[in-house]
C-alpha cells in the first residue's frame, strides 16, 4: 500500500480546491453569509424582485424600498446584488444593487 506524505496530501488538496474555484465550484452559501449575485431582473415584487442568475432564480428583498419608496428597476435589467443570505426566508436581503452602468442603489436600514 502506498503512503501519502503530509506534503503530498496538502498539495493534492490545494490543487483540487484551486481547480474547483477556478471553474466556479465553490461551497454553497450558508445563512447570514454576505454574498454577491449577478443576473437579470425577471419579476418585480412589492418589496423586492426575482433575480435570474442563469442557474437559479433568487428572491431579493429590498425592504423598505419597494414598499415605502419606489424601487427604480425594470424587468430585463442586468444587476449585481450585494447582501446577506436569509435562509429563513430563502432570499437575499439586499444592501446594494449595482447596475451595468456602475450606478448603485443603496438599500436603507429597516430602522430608518
């Protein structure tokens, strides 16, 4: 039986990890993790929208925007969303939304 040295095992694990990350394989996000998702707005909701990432559709919560103030987005628009994964509601609580032109929509705290 062939023995693996600690160096050989570490190198193998690092190569596997770096190859996975190079090709877009990463561990799934966990609740309360800060994430960035990019995609197309496919539906506007009362306090958010549905984002199609190309592999899945994700609910994006923009409260209080959309409920108290209008959400200035259109269906078909490409955006990047930075926020916190809310596993309880299976959605992302958005902090910022960035448009293709680089302009940013800041989502105010619910407490404001």
